[in-house]
C-alpha cells in the first residue's frame, strides 16, 4: 500500500502535547508507524562530548505516531485525510479529501 504520509510533507499534529503545531516530516519509520516532524515533540537529551561535537543538553525531535498526524491541505492548510486517485497516464497520486487537491507534484 502507498504511504499516506511521506518525507517532506507538511503535517499538523492532531493530539498530544503539541496539538495544533505543524511542521515538515523529516523521516518516516513505517515499521513502527512513527514519524519525525521538524520542531514538534521536542525532547532534551544529555549528550556526551565527542571530538566532533560539544557535550551538554541537546534539544531534538522525538517521533510522533502517524495516527496523531494529518496532512495539511495544499489549498487552505487545514488538516485533511488522504485519498488516492489514478491519473490518465497511469500514475497513482495522493489527493486531499477536504478539497480534492492533488498532494503529489
């Protein structure tokens, strides 16, 4: 099955501590049904000093479950569900259920 949320998508958080925030998907982990979203679900971790980087407390993104994310509608930016559509040339593209707008370029 084609993935409904992919790397590079603009998404909105539907539930949890960061409800209402939006950001770009950095990474998707299909095996765990989770995704990393830039600027969302930030956690602070203690980092040991290495030759490459300074030690200390570092803030970074933690993964969010896919059920708590929705694609932002390309037309108005509000959360939408994702559907699929076959084009005349045989390509299968994602479409926003809210507006019918095509998500894939």
